C-alpha cells in the first residue's frame, strides 16, 4: 500500500506543472496567444488575446489612443513590429494559401484579412473577431510558422478589394503574436 501511495504522489507531482499552466478558462496554454500592441512611437496602446476554437482563432482586442473612424484590421506575415520602419517589418498580410486580398474578392481572401473595426469618439477599441482561416496549432495556416505573425491596425478602412492590401493606409498599431 505504501508503494502505491508513493507512486500516486510521484504521478501527481509530475502532472501538477502541466495542470498549473492551464488558464482559468480551461484553455490549454498551447491553444492561447497574446499580443501587446504599440504605436509607431513605441507607446503601449493595448493588448490582444487569441484563443484556438474548434472553428478558428478568437481574437479579443482592447486598444486606446486610436483615431475615431473605421480601421483596417489584419494579421501580418512576420512577427516583428519595428516602430523605426513604420511597422513595415511585419511584412504583408498573412497569406499562406497564396490567395488574392479582400473579403469581397472571389479569389480571396488572405488568411489575415479581417473586417474593418470602428473606433468611436473615445478613441478606444474593444472587439472580438473570429478568424476562421488561421490556427494556433501546427499546420499550413499556423500563426506560429518560422517567422511568426503580427496583428495590425491601419489608419483607414480596408476597401476589401484593392490589391495587394486594401488601401487601408498607414500602420498605426502593431503587436507580435506570442505564446503566453
């Protein structure tokens, strides 16, 4: 009986670290990610959390200090947000399937194309978007490929058709998508 108790104690000790990594929502840490979004001046604007669902990735964003109006909102192909280059370091829209840009293009969209987001007079953005074209898990559409990916907010709205990126204007907020 003592051997069984020792074996059970060892098994519990081995599994506790894995259990401790689970979030309070019950989502395993490998199925979550986050991004800290910054301005082109390097100032902290807010955060995003990403959760894998059976139907895609649920992206929750809380930002402050964004101009009122519609803004393009995309996932970009490289996990780098260098304010010195206006966030060009993040590359173009995430597009592992090689599709055309735009939610209204019959040959699109890019996996990183998402609906425009609207900021009210307060300058805050609080939104949840389900992107059904990407995953946090391994595979072709994984946001964790060899060079990572980033969330981007643009100065103007995406027109959903112009190539290659929807004429959404300057990049005003960028956040590298990272594991917790």
